[in-house]
């Protein structure tokens, strides 16, 4: 039986699973790599052309909700987009695995697995990886981005070009989906560090229990599962750029630790006493109003001033009316290349709906809608039905908005009264953060005395 030319990486914290999987799969695939900790993913992907990762979803006793698996899935897709990920999950945890499919996993398999099913799944995943690699090789090597012609976005990119040539820390502000990651990468690619690492860390999805070990690294024996010396993300970004996304979501008690690294330009791994020198350009981003968060004591003022030597605001798509149709055309071209489609255009009604749509999710929402439309359209024209967009109906809009605001205000007042003005309990019942509730209290001028 001829082995399939492929590199398979298996990640699981149980040595017996790693051993049994390797014994089974080495008969069918050329190279099988095993590792017990996902912390080594960054280095392994950098050193090896991994085709498929077989990824367990839980790594620590007491934390078995699969969140670590989802986190590492996203990291793999960011670091190596052509690498295919298959999730391994125990019986009864299928809901989390399904969430993984939505986040980019190829498929999932239950433990204990059926041998023939696992082999077949991996073979299909390798073929998928080959196809993705071939497709990406056919694309232009230099990443093409759409900037636009609106005054606000042109000003943002003009500032980016100037600040890119320095090592100044940059804070990128903007709503969800406005392209903060692309913008941060643009700054890196136009800097003197462009040939060095660009490390993205989504702080919003990073469990605070692994915050320090993930960012700062750890020494062998620092905690129960620390079996080897492992560098953190800051060390991985040495001489390059680290992009800390969703920085507004860091709890206060962890903000001080981040501040020390930025101030001292050193990082100390957990379990070590000696600091390691750090030469890293720091770019941060958030969709929150950090000045307001500072006022509400949710964000440290000294950290705020450390990260925003230069502050750049990315405008929402609704404020870039002249860019909406050109942006849609640009994204359509990208999706045609991704799905090997040719000569697809928008129907006139579809273009009208694109112009009128609110785009609350900004560029990310538009990309999602157009990708969906390219998949669904049966000929060379994307129809309004393919896009499935809601449009703004300018009838009594102001009146409706006032009515909705009144309802929201009344609801907040009712829940506040129920909990005797306890902010934490009110925010929890409303499904809001304390900061978000405070913003609404200020907006509606609600009198609250805790």
C-alpha cells in the first residue's frame, strides 16, 4: 500500500491517543508529527509544511468546554490558511465542534474514533489542502487591499504610511468589521520590520486563565501542564510586530502585567525570574471608546497612554458611501478567484440594495454576503435574492428610532429597579458588559445611585 505524501500533525494532551493515532496513520501517510501541547503550534507551522492538523479541543483538567480548541483553530487558520484542521471531541461535546466548523474547521471526529473513518477523513482533508495551496499559489504574491477614495479612509492610510516608518505604538479604533486587522498588517508591511514576524493575538477570545502563559510564555514545571520551556507570543514577535486585537476586553488585573512589558521592553516567562529583552513593535485595536472606559475605571489610564502614541480611527462603511460599490466589486473579484468562478456581475437591483443596506457589520458583513452570493448564484449574475439584504426604508424612520430608544430606556430602568440599581446584576440580566450598560445610562440620562 502506497503512502500518501502528506504531513499530518496530531495535537492531544493524552500520550496514549498520540501513540495509537501515530501507529495507525503512519501506514497511510508519509509524515506523522505528534505534540501534547498546542503551545508549540506556532513553531511547528513555521518549521513544517503541515497539510492537516488533527486537533483535540481540551487540554486542561477543569476546562473542558472546548474553548481552547476553538482558540487554537483560529490561530492555525491565521498562521497557515491552507492547513486543514479536523477537530477531535468527546461524546456529548458536539455543539462546540459544530461551532468549530463555523470558525473554519474542515470536519470533526468523535473519540474514540473509527479507524477507517479517520483515515478517509484525513485523506479528503489532504486533498482539500492541496487544492487550497494550488489556488493560493495562483494568486498574486503581493497582498492586494482595497483602500477607497473617501476622505476619512484616505486620511487614515496617509497617517499609517507616516507612522509605519517609526516604531511608535499605534492604537487602531473602529467598529467591528472595519478592517482593523488588515490595517495593522498594512502598517507592518510598510515598516522596516516587514521581513520579520507579524503576530496576531485576538485578546477577545483568549481565556484569562491562559493569558499570561500565552502572551509571556512559561518555563518547564511552571504549572501542572508545563512540560517544556515555551516562548509566548511576545517572544514569537521578536524584531517584528505584535498586533493585540480587542485590547479593550482585557480585565483590569491583567492590564498591569501588559503595561510592565510595554514600559520595560522585557518579558518574563511564568516560572522564571530573569526578564528577557524585547524588541517588538506594538499595534493594538478595539471597537470600544477607550477614553470612556478610562473614565468608567474599566481601563488603566497609564496603559491607554502607552498604547496610543498614534491613534487612528477607521470609519464605518456607512460613512464611506462612495466606497460601497467599489468595495463590493473588489470583494466580488476576490471571491471569484477563491471559488474559480468567472465573469460574475451584480444585477442592477442587487447594486441598489448594496447601496441602501445599513452594513452594521461593515466590511466583514459585506464580504460574508458576497461570498454567500457567489456560492448561491446559478449563472453569471448575482441577484438581490442571492444577497438577501435588508434595505433602509425611509418612512417615519426618526419616529421609529425614538420609539425604540424609549423602549430600551424603559427596559433598563425596569431592570435597574428590580435589582435596586445594582449595575452588575442589571448588566448580567440584560446581557451587557458593565461598560456597555454605563454608556446606555449616560445616553438616556438615567439617574442611578448604587
